[in-house]
C-alpha cells in the first residue's frame, strides 16, 4: 500500500467520535484566566510613580538633583 491509502485506512478505523474542539477548550479557558489575572496585576501598578512623587522630590532635593532628574552640579553621564 502507499502512504495515502494507509492514511485513509487509519482515518476510517478511528472509532473515537469525540469533538477535539471541546477536548481542548479547558486549556484555552485556563490560558485566558491566567492572562486576565496577569493583566489585573499589571493594571494594579499603574500610577505608582505619582503616588510617591512627594517622596521622590524630597530625595532629589536632599541629593542635589533638579526637578527634571538631572544633577544640579553639572556632572552628567552624557545622555
């Protein structure tokens, strides 16, 4: 027999009539749930910098930095 005939015969002998889409549905639901949870975690970190703005300004004033993040004494890294 050739390969095509073997494949046709193997397909005809398959007796399991289960729906493959329903068998894989739990994997998709689990993946969607994990992505949703990770999205909520990422969303919870929004606006964190603004919550600590006063603390950052105090630290910058104590260490000689200007409001724009550059050092006040002129030394820099060239960027």
